């Protein structure tokens, strides 16, 4: 059975908008040393609706923002399905749990990073078989086949470890919150 978008979206929203309020909230983006004054201002005043950040996804944000709050849910779901779920082919994964966590990781840490972490997790699990995936951040046929071939819980455990290691690597300013998200 293939993974389905709706349960993965619900899992994602438990982190992004647990109350399903679809409300606009402050969501500043880290400023880099070389950023122009305009970019710094845009990053520092960024807002989000259910995780859709005005700096990273301005067109989608404005589309959702211009819709009455009570009617935003379908637009938010459509954004995540078209922007993350479909391009990553997450519906081709056999494990709903893995697909849900990959969607969450792709939104939180970036799609390429999410797939790289999955590839590293699979490589860590399957070292005894001699199979090795290229860690390229693309969820292609080899990665999908490997993810579907092994016991889902084993892959999930390895993926969680990779995700936590990545958070430590980037020295996230709220480690407890990100660790809780990775361990969900």
C-alpha cells in the first residue's frame, strides 16, 4: 500500500499549526552577514501561516493570507501537496510513517536535506548487504526501492538519528524543540 498525503499533512501540521488555526504568526528568518538591508528587513519581519513562510514562499503566503482564515485549510494543504509531497514522490513510499516524517523534514530542513538524511539512514542500515546509495538529495528509483525494501521501523530509527545529528551540526538555536520534532 502506498503512503497517502492526508495523514502525512496532518502529521506535519501537528508541528506547524497544531490547533489548525491557519493564523498569521511572526516567523523571522536568520539574517546572514552579507544580506542587504532590504533582505534583512524582509527576513526579520517574515510571518508564517501554518508554516508557509512569507520570505521563503511569498506567493503562496500572500495567496493564503488573502483568504479568510476559516477557509485557509484547503489552500495550505494544496501548497504542501504541490510543493513538497508530489515533487518528492512521497506517495511511492510503502511506509506511511516514513512518508509523514520525510514530509515534515522536507518542510523543516529542506527537501534536499530530507532526502540526503534518508539516503544516509538507508546506507547506515544496509551496510551489511554491500548496497550503497549515492547521497545526492534526489528521491529517485534507487532510494525509493531501498526505502521500501527494508523494515520501516529500522529505517525510521536510522532517519531520526540522522535528523538529530543534522540539527546538532547546524547548531539550531532551539535544540529541544527540534529534537522533539524529530522524535515525534
